[in-house]
């Protein structure tokens, strides 16, 4: 069953199973329809959009989350595997301009309530984390580079290191991203996947012409999470492909690099929603 359900009025895909399980948690993925009558409902500063336009779009999201825009926390995402804990001093980084974003981070984690962790996507895989036993949340950005650098493992390790989380208490959702239906990669990427997984590549990819494959990044991340002890029953995977569903999502590959960014966001609220 698809874990993301579209709220047409707000233009957000909510993680439906988590809405019932964790009444103090808000987590979801924005769509093009976040901004009414705006075909470019972009939430990132780095794609050439008018900064005032981006700030206005971000205010819509922060209002939906019920926090000031200055509680949104963002990072410069270099397609790596660095994870940063968000403290009071870091809350609000990158909310109003790119220059104040947390540098070189593709994963954010926190135990601070009312803190809107937000990362940006246009085909890469969003990973959402929550440990309800310690009320810690996180979000990660895992394109093929981040996946091959095992961002999934880094997030699990960081939850343990900072919050004392045990893998069996952590719940993860793998969000909308480009699917194997549309994601063709070359032998270089596949060789990295072979080294990382140590399994036959046909578990996550199928040949697609000479020296090319269709790679399933979501399945790859699921395998990596289960290796770190995340229970299979605690992992939800979206079936939505950002390239196929162009009316909902931006797609870097489909739009040849000239596109906006959706936001994956998570926030632990002080009170039940």
C-alpha cells in the first residue's frame, strides 16, 4: 500500500501510516500544487528562482506545520553522507537565505520539538526517520551518490550516537523519488552498487541496453536499512516515481536539470496534532 496520501487542498503528500501511529509527528513531501495557481511551487534557493518567491512558498509550508518560518532548518546538500544534529543554535539555518544553510549536510536529526527539518529533492530519495521512544526525528537526502555512501547507515548510527536509539525502535519511510522505470544508470554506478551491497546486482537493477541498467534506489536503501537492524515491519516505501508523475513532482532528469525542488519535511510537535 502506498504510504503517501495527497492532501489536495494543501498540495502535500502526508505519510499516512505515521499520522495514526505518532500523533505529535508531522511528516510529508510537498508537490507542485503546494502553491495555488503557481506551476513553479519551488522551495529551494539554489535553482535560480526569485528568493522572495522561495520565501513566500516556504511560509506556506511553515504555516501548515504550525511554526514560524524561522524554525525551518535547511542544509547545503552536496550528495554526501554527513549527518548534523540540529540544536537550538542551528534551528532556523537556511530558512530565509541560502547563505545561512548548514554547510555540507545531507542528513538532519533532532530532538527539538517545533523544529521543521527540511531537505530538497527533484528525483533523489528522501529518507524519513523517527524514534518515538526518545521523540527524535530525522530526514536524509540519498541520491545515487548518497546511497552508495550508505547514508541510510549513517543516519542509524547517528541516532544511536546522539539519542541512544536502538535500531528496532526506529521507524523509516522511503519517499517518492525517481523509480527504476525511469532511472537508467551506467556501469560506473552499478559497480559502486556491487561494492556496497556485496550481492548480485539483479536484486536492485535490471539490464537496459549495452552497459546500462535500471536501478531501484528505493530498494537499495531498504536493503541497507535492514542490514543496520531496522525491522522490515518498520519500513514503509513509496511507489511514486517523481519522473512519471510530472504533474505532481519536479524531476531533474525529466526536465534536464531546469526545475524546482520539493521538500521532504518532518517535525515533532509539542502537543498532539
